[in-house]
C-alpha cells in the first residue's frame, strides 16, 4: 500500500472523528440543534412556520446519521457507500454555510452543538477544507482496493475495502440503534419546550455565546433580560432594569440582544435612555429561540446556567419579589 493511499486513509479517519463528534453532540442536544436548523430551513425559502418547524424536526435525524457515518469512516465500513455519502453531505453543509455567509446572516453554524460556537463564515471555510479531504480520501482509497489485508490482524489501513475488524458490521449497526434511541429519548419529551421557546424553568441554557460581556453563565446567579433597542416596551422597561442592576442584593443583570453593540440603533438606545446594566449580543438564532412565541422584553433568573423563573413584559416582578427569590 503506497503513501498516497495511507494518507487518504488517515484523512478518512480524521473526518470520521469529526462526523462522530458532531453527530454525538447533535444527538445529545437535539432541541438546540432544532433551533439552529430553523434559520437554515427558512434560508432555503421555507418561510411558513409549520413547514419550517417540521423540516427542522426532520433534520434532527442528521445527528444519528452523522454519528453512525463517523464510526463507518473510522472503521472503514462499506467505504464505497459511506465515502460518497459523507462527501455529498459535507458538500451540502458547505453550500448552506457559504450561502448564509454570503447573505451576512448572523446565525449559528450548529455543526458541533454547544461545544463550539461558529458563524457561517468560519464554518464554510472549515467545511470546504473537510470536503477537500473527503474528496482526496475517496480518490486515494480506491488505490488500495486491490491490496490484500494481513490475515488475523486489524485492517487499520483499509486495504481491499475491508473493515478494520470482522465484527465491524455489528458495531456500526449498534451505533445507529443507540443514536436513534438517545436522540429520540432526548427530543420527544421536549416537544412542549419547543412550543414555548427555549427560555423555560428547568432548562439549562447551553450553547449561548455572549459578545461584549465576559461572563460564564454556567457558574453563579444572573438576571437575564431579552430585549431590542427598537422595542418600545423594552425602552419603557429601562428605568426598572436600571434599578434592578444597581441593587446590591440582586444578581448581576445582563441584557441580551441580537443587535451589534456598535450598531446605530444601539448607540441611539444608549444615548437616549442611559442604561446602567451590562448589554451583550447573542446570535439571531439564540435570540429567536429564547423569545419565540413570547416577544420581549423577557426577564429570567438563572443559577449555574439553569433557568429558575421567567417573567414576561406584561408581568415583571417587583424589586422586593426578586430579592426574596434570589435570597431563597
């Protein structure tokens, strides 16, 4: 087996690990992936909510598919089938993220769930590089199709198109069953959570990346406000939010918005209303999933990343009530 074929096999294994990790994260956090899939579905022209939601739910199957595809690439199971499938799938990911990048969309990649937060531009470049590796692996592995594997030894180089171990079939099939079971078990009980947005008591706010404020929401207590600088209700709530932010008995207040901190709307908001609280930018995807079906402003009290209570714009708690809750 020559060096080119070996390099192709190494590339195949690397992409296998990438698919394995990405699939495992999507499978473990299907609700987060659902919200990240919504803007990509709408970007394809599916704007009616019921259809877009159904398409995003169907996209959750990508988690178990990527999970088993990762194992298949890593263990050289059915390479004549799995390498083309992995390549076509990566080409589709590259096209979607490139389109989002071209449109200037401020949406999450969704590739690695809460593990890595990336914009469409970063994802498009990385997906393009992995697509090139897959094409090379697909071409290079064909060079070893006639090479005979050593008898009685693991076939890690994938010679002859044979899997690493004789029982690889069972492992790959088992991975697919486990992926479907875990993904379904973690998604279907959360259908009500999807209908009520992702800001709900008991939900852990995973995958939430803040720009402009250096905090770890997974540690400590915080008050989070979801707002827009152009929203009248949000503007009217500034005096109350200022009072909450300056109360030493309350957790730190951080206001989250999808607007860039240097945008004209934000500059006008700060100039006119003089907010005394921290403001951070989150992606459009995160803002949508935290306000869906409710509007804004919304206020939440979280402890170690878990939502404890949520209040809507028409039923904000009093300062005394918040003190009791935070001190309990």
